């Protein structure tokens, strides 16, 4: 998880919002993952992929971004730290369904944001508690939402992550085109003790020296459903261990199916 409060303190586990970062990837990865290091250009269309432009001028970040997933014609799902943090400034729009970070797709204004009530803006293990939020668009879009899986696959299940963030450790040069990376669901023991649990998924790259990084926290982790289509199981939250560069992994993802009831009730209550 990445929070601007942590960025100000410049601590070893600084939490960044979206693209925010400090000196090392270990510090930065705490707040903005899903900027994929050693990924590849997207190989197919992901009409549900969304980006939330944002900045943190006090930290010198003027062109940041977070990832998100369209789960309803008028709602996207992202990380809580992408929409709530000291010094964070949202541009007020969401871009949906484009393989380009700055053009294409459908752009909608943000009507409201709803952060999970249990969200904790802290550091280390605590930073990732209930790191999930919903964003309501001002108007529906025509892009096809992604289905939320009934449950994540068992450890070892092939998954895929998407993002528009940085592609090099400790760099803030963001990918203009969507990046993807083949991953797998890891066992809880493959992340640092206490990081992965019922609501947080440990994610391991299937490619050497590759993992999410700065710039696309909130972006999706996907698995194939029985019909062969992508289903949503995770939202990028932060690193799965302290003191590692982005490419060393592992990654930590919010377990979206674990929040399915909250998501459904929140959308119904705010529609």
C-alpha cells in the first residue's frame, strides 16, 4: 500500500499513492504497484482496464496514475490509497478501455468515491488492511465490465496483472502502452510473515526479475474462468515483503472476491 503520509516521512516502507515514490523501489513499491517491471506490451484487449490520473505536487509527482477495473457500467474498483491520501490530487476523471495511458478509450468524470470503512493508512503489514475502494462514474460506459471471480484459484493458479506504471526499478518513466505480466497465485508463506491472509493475495511472477511497481496500484489481477474469460481476483496493493526492489517481488493484492458482498451492497446503496 502506498500513502503520501509515509512519503513525507521518507521511511523505509514509504507508502505511495499511485505513481508516487522516493529513492528506492523497496520504498516506492509500498504505495504504488502495478507499474510492471520486465512485463510486455499487452497482447489482447482488456476493455475493463481503467486508469485514474492523479498527482502529488508536494512530492514532485505531476503525472501519476493508478489502475482500476470496470466492474459495472458506472463503477470501477481500485485501491483505497489511490483515492485517499494526504497531498493526493485526483484529476477527477477515469479512462476506461484503452491500451494507451494518455489517449483512447472512454473518459468519464468521477462522481464519488467510496473507501472501505476498514481501510488503514499505515505502513508495513498494516498499510494493506482493506485497501479497496469504489469509484462511481458520472455516466455509464459501453465497455464490458470484468466479472468478479467466485474465489481465487489455489496457490499455483496462473494469473495475469496489468498496468501503465514504471517499467524500470527506481524509475518514474511510465509506460505509454499497457503492460501485462504472467504471474501465479502464491502461497501465504511466499510473502513476508503476516502480509498475505484471507483478504490479501500473495502474487509471484512467472517471469524472472519481474513484478508490479510504481504507478498502477489498484490495477487488476486476473485468472481464467471456466468459460476461458478473464475474471477479477485482485487489486494491486503493494509489496509482499519489505526492503525489496520491485522486480524482486513478491506482490500483494487485495482479494476482491473476499469483498464481493461489500462491493455489491455499496453499489446498490449509492446507485
